[in-house]
């Protein structure tokens, strides 16, 4: 059994027991969370939503909130002496999928 959910503008294929990293959610560690925007559900028969599957829900537990690896952005223009170094660390929330209903 698996489902495709929508969160943070991205789509994730999840099964029970999976651990996924999604865009930062305003939920504390250890709290339960449910995703109502289920685009596709496969429980032996395929159910496709228009745009969402009615009555479908994916539940999970937040295991971690954190920052990803550092990405270095370096801009450079030759002959002018222009260079600019910038860094970015994307915030994420790690969720363990408990059930698909």
C-alpha cells in the first residue's frame, strides 16, 4: 500500500514506515501530523484524486526539525573584480509515516 501526498509544493510517494524529509512545517518534534492532500492511493486498487482522493488521510509523527547541508552560491564576473559568496541551509522537517487510511 502506498500513497502520493502533496506538501510544501512537492509530491512524495510514501508507504507505512517510511521516513521522509519535507519542507519545514510548524510542528514540534514528537507531535502527530496528518496530510489530507492525498493525490493517489493504492491499496490493491488504484484510486486517483480529482485533485484529491476523498476520505484519504496519511498520518505521521515528526521525528526531527533541522537544517540541511550548506549550499555555497558563488557569483563571479571576470575582468571587473566582482565576486560574491553566499551560503544557504534549507530548513526541513523529518516525518515517519505511521498509517495510510
